[in-house]
C-alpha cells in the first residue's frame, strides 16, 4: 500500500484526507492518506521518520511550510524553483531514483483554478490592463504574487495589506527576484493604502489572499467603490464558499471565482507523484467533491 499524508499542527481541520480519499477511491488505488499531527519542535525528526517508514511523500500545512523549506535546503534535497522563490514547501515526494523532492503546489492550485474558471484567462482580458490587486501579504500572497507574474503575465500588481511594511517587503522581494532571475524585467509591484479610482479603473482582477471572511474569522472590509465592473474577484477562502466579498462582487456585477478550486487543484501534484495517476475531474465530480469537502 502506498503511504502519504499531510503534516501540520494542529491538523484536525485539514480537508486534505477527504480530498485524497475521494481521488484514491475514484482511481481504485491501494493507498492511504493520513492527517499527521507534528509539533513544531519535533518537525525534523518526524520528517525523517516518515521517509524512513517508506512514505511516498506528504503535504505540509500550517505552520510548517517555511520550516520544511529550511530543512530540505539544509539536507540538500531537490527543491523546485517555485518553492525556492516562495521559500515555502507544501509537497514532499520521493522520486523513482529515491531522491527527496520539495515543491509548492499552492501556486499551481491558484493558477489552475483561475485558468479554468476564467476560461483560459479570456475573462481577464475584458479589462483595460493587465493589473491585479492583491489583498494580504502573508504566505498565500507570496505564492500568488509569484504566480500572477510568472505564469499569468500580469504587468502590475498592487498589494494592499493591514501592515504596509509587509506589503512593501513582498513587493521589493519580487521586483528584485524577477529581474535577478531574468524571468521578467518590467513588472511594477507596489504596496498601496487604498484602491484609488485610477487603480480600480485599470484592474482586471482583485484577489483576497487573507483568511478574513472565513468561518470563525472577522469579515473582510474592503471598499470596492472604485473597482471597475469587469474585474474578476477571486477569494481564496472556501468556507463559506460564497464569502461576503464574493456576494458584494456579484451584487455589483463583477465576475467571481471561489476558493475551493485552489484547494482541489493544489492536491493534484502530490497525488500524481505519490500514487502515479494524474487526476482529472469533470464538472459533476468537481461539484460532488466540493460538497464532500464542505460537508461536516
Ligand atoms: P497565510 O499563510 O494564510 O497567508 P499569514 O502568512 O499569517 O497566513 O498571512 C495572513 C494575512 O492576512 C496577512 O496579510 C495579514 O495581515 P498582516 O500582515 O497585517 O498581519 C492578514 N490578516 C490577518 N488577520 C487580519 C485582520 N484581522 N485584518 C486585516 N488583515 C489581516
């Protein structure tokens, strides 16, 4: 039996076992995917233990993503360029040569959900320019800003965060990163205090990367007055599926993207590496899985 799982602390809230359980059943694979609680102080030894026990790999969730990046760096494991850019790891897998690989599939999950739901980005092209507004500057924002530039080719990113210093730091990091790595030369990434009429009129997307609006979290309060009606509003929060942000967006007539797809698609990379099957879901299966994930 192929073994995989998710490590975090706490871990009981994780939806990954349900998600992978669904895929294992769909493809009739003899495998298991368990939630494994690991305290921060035991992380490195538990990491080694799972590998020694023959795990094909595992997902990494809060609060271990950055620390696992450091561990894999220290041990000289193979780290994908994406995980190196983000400095956070959410997927570990042992490849056929027995090499331990570390990567980050959050960015792919974000991208794939956006690509599918925006009809291969056609929706985003209806707006005047390729600029995006990112709410938040934490770990999720990090993966998303990277993706918006590297994969979605946004020219301008505006980051709006409660703590402006963090927005400035993230903006600076990626402005330098893309130039240094010759990935792109002329992106503008700016920390902003509000959505001004000029920024709002030009944006083709606004994405909430904070946990605000999630069940048991405070609401996200954001003034959308100046945002044009074509801008796609994407919330990475998936519980509830229709957050207040998305409801407001719908009332104003903006297209919306819910966060459940990001959760579902980020799981695919690990699943393929561990269990050897590249998952594919039709619309019906996607809806069925969404229901399973959001049921108690
Ligand atoms: P994640 O890895 O999920 O992105 P994180 O790194 O802790 O989590 O980042 C959380 C983000 O939500 C941050 O941008 C944070 O803003 P600060 O940088 O000011 O902390 C934002 N956030 C969390 N709670 C918030 C609140 N009550 N009001 C405004 N922003 C909040």
